[in-house]
C-alpha cells in the first residue's frame, strides 16, 4: 500500500503531461486537414509514382 503514495502522484503527473501535449497539438492546428486526406486516399494519383 505504500507504493500507492508514489504511484498516484506519478500517474497524475504523467496524465497532466499527456493533457498538455494534447492541448498543444490542438492549438498548433496539427489536426487540421487542409489537403483532404479523406479524398486523397480514394484517388489514384499517386498509385503509379510515389509523392516527391
């Protein structure tokens, strides 16, 4: 039971770091889709030759 005194704050700290990283990615627009990946996956434009 003594290990819980260490594990609970460590898990809260790591969870906080993960939450801050998520908010950072949202603020820097890393989840935007300007090129349209959902449409690009259906096109055959890059099938024969890779993207440069």
